[in-house]
C-alpha cells in the first residue's frame, strides 16, 4: 500500500484521504489521489492513500463484514493511528450502480441516505455509519464517488481533484463547506438536508 505524508509549515488539522477501498476501484481513484499528493496547497498534515487495496473481493463498506476483512481492518488501523479530523473516502462506481446510489428511497431500502450528484456523475455523501462512529462529532467525514466509466474524462478528474484540494488546503471544515455551497448550492443543500435527516441533528454535516 502506497502512502504519502504531506506536512505543511502552516498549522492545521490532520487529514486522511483514502481511495480504492474494495474491488478494483483503486484503478480509478489512485490517479486522482496521486495528483492530490503532488499538490502544494496543504495545510496541517495530510496522509494520502491512493488505493488501500489493489484488487480484492468487493465487500460493501456499509457491511460489518468489510471491517472484518483485511482491507477494512487496515482502514480502521489507519484511522486509529493518524486520528484525522478530516477524512475523505474516494470510491469509484459503475454506471449500473448509479440509480441505487442516488435512489431517493435508499434510506428506506438499505438504511442509509442516497448520494447527491454534483453534476457529471460525481457523487457526494456521508461515510458508512459504522465507520462514522470511530470519529468524534466535530470531525469532518465525506465520501466522494467517481463515475468509473468517465475515468478518462479530464474534466471529471479535474473536478474531483478540485474538491479534494479544497479539503487539503483549508484548516476548518466550515471553510470547505462554504466553498462547496458556493460551487454547488442546490446539491450541497440537498446533501446537508439528507445528512441532518439521517443523524437527526446529532451530528452536523459532515
Ligand atoms: Zn467503493
């Protein structure tokens, strides 16, 4: 597993960016996270893992089984070791999964809110509730899903990188959210609404 450590001279929180959590999605997340690791906008300390696994059986990160798998345990160990305040999970999904991931009935169907399409098929949402419980209330945790059939699309890659760069460069989650709200007003409003409904105001987005 490749891991980059970025330490900025400017004080700031610890941030963990992880891609390729299962299956072969690392093929699509690694190129983006490799680029992120070469950015010079970091504040605080960042740990970047372009692909947690190269190729593995696909086990859903929403399932308990995932956190008992080799890759799931590796992920939890990374979180325990670095105790990040910002945590970004980068996944890649196939075209057939789009309707399931964005289904307005997703919470009724599988107990977690749907992702919101930022446009271009880039999806934004919360992380697995089981994993969220390993973080504190004030931590900032987000999932980004990259459309894998657009993996060669420079525009899509650049847009995902832009979102991750925001997180890399800011010291407060409010600053990241503010910029995201300006760029994607309707979508972020929806994502925040879904988050609040799900966590019933016990946590603030994200
Ligand atoms: Zn995934």
